[in-house]
């Protein structure tokens, strides 16, 4: 998602996060010609063993345990208490944040992967725009999520802490699958609260949101079962209709 740790704005192997941020700033610059100005605030977190961890926590505070509560207000905004928020004014402002998050991310070696992600990470951009000429305003949130891959315990050889991490990852992915199924079936109850991941992403998985999923699979024959499992999950996601994406814009009727 981020690209290599040594990434810069000149790197050709930039990941999805820096490329998405660059596109947002390009679009914001184009809209300035029509009188729009934007405030863009970044945050980066991971969900590790069903607990939220701030990947941008200031130095010295990471050792102090904090409780990060996730709340959704009546307007559909998501608030995460105690989470570090950083205003960014250019794409280059994001690179130091990605490097800091990369160092703080929970990773470990397993039989499947030398550097396995032991958590789901979520890079968030809160975007607020206003037009002084028309009096209109708009706001939205971009969530860029890196899901940890599901693991078979018989193959990963996970024990101890790695076992606990694997169980938490598989459980949250299963909960995400349940939410997708409920949305696809248009059930009256959607089990968002069954995991921190689905509860955090609730506004992005329904209503007027737009969701896009990319799937990475291994071409190695030994990973055939995991690849098939991932493709089945992707097919389930692809068959789900969550609604129509709408622009969240407030119009000044006084003018």
C-alpha cells in the first residue's frame, strides 16, 4: 500500500496510498480555479488483535496504553478518540507519515511469509472543502485499507503470539465476509459490530459510499488453496451492491 520504506515523491514504485494522495491534490488544485479550497487531514491506524493502535502516535507516547473508541455520529462521520490527526498541504507531507507508520506496524515472520502483517491497517484522509464564491461546502473520507491475509494454521506454523494474531485476523476477515453477505442479501440487520474492522468501516460499506477492493494472489502452485479462497471471497464482494455513491455537498440557498 505504501511502497518501499525509502519511498520519495520521485520513486517510480510508489504504492497506492501516495498515488491516491497525489491524485487528490491534483484534483483539489484544479478545483481551486472554481473557487474551492480544501483542508485535508491524515491519520493512520492498525487493528491488531481486535484493538486499535495509532501508527502516528508521537514519540514517547506509544508505550502509554490508550483506549481508542470508535463512534459514528448522526451525520455519518466517524470519530476515533485519541487518534493522531495530521493536516497535510501537499503530497510530500504524507511520506514522513508513511515511514513512521511503517516502523510502527505489527509484523512478524511465519512459515508463509518472512515479513507477515499481523494486523489490518487503515490510512484515512478526511477532506473538507468550501467555496467562498457560492457558499457551498463538501466533506468526505477516503479509507485505504490493507487487509492482512488469512492464514491456515497448518501451513503458517503459528504458535504463541503468532497463533493469537492469526485467529484475530481470520475472525475479522470472517466478520467482513458476513457483512458482505448480509449486504448482498439485503438483510434487515448488518453485523457491523462483530469486529472492530467492520465497525470502523461501517460508513464505507453501505449507504452512499463507494467501495473498491483489489485482490493480491500468489501464482505459486503451493498457494493454490489460499488463492482459490481469496478468489471466492472476491467474487462474493463483487456480487454485492451497497447502494449509489453520492456527493456529500451542502448548498448555500441564501445566494
